[in-house]
C-alpha cells in the first residue's frame, strides 16, 4: 500500500495545519499539501497527506473516510500516481499548440 493519501471534499477554508492535526490522530504525518488555484490562491477542495507508515495510512482511511470536517464529508483514499494529461508531442505532457 502507498502511504500517500488523497483527501477530497475539503472546505475551501481548510488549512494544512488543520489536516496535519486531524491526521496526526491516526499516526505520524510526514507531509500535508492542500492544492490551491494558481491565480487566486484559494483551495481547490482537495489535498494530499503522506503518513509515515502504511499502517498509519490505513488507520487514517478507516478513521476519517466519510467523517465530517468543517461541515464537509471527507473522502480519504490511497493517492493514485499522477499520469500525463495530454498525449502527443514531446512537450513533457503539455500541449504543444496554442489553446485558441
């Protein structure tokens, strides 16, 4: 199992420190990252928490999946590896032509 967890359905006000405190109840937290919009800096409503061990990650899933935080019901799952979003070209997974 992977010790990196996807945490979805976060309130836009949820901070990294809030998630670190919450997930610390299940075990040692290595890192927390709330994904933010690049132009506004506002939370995008999901993030990632990396636990120290697989056992701690499983405990966090069991304890926090479908639990409530700041008025929202959390979705906590094992994070899937990131895949390239665009095919073609050798642009490192980015579009090679303009967007217009």
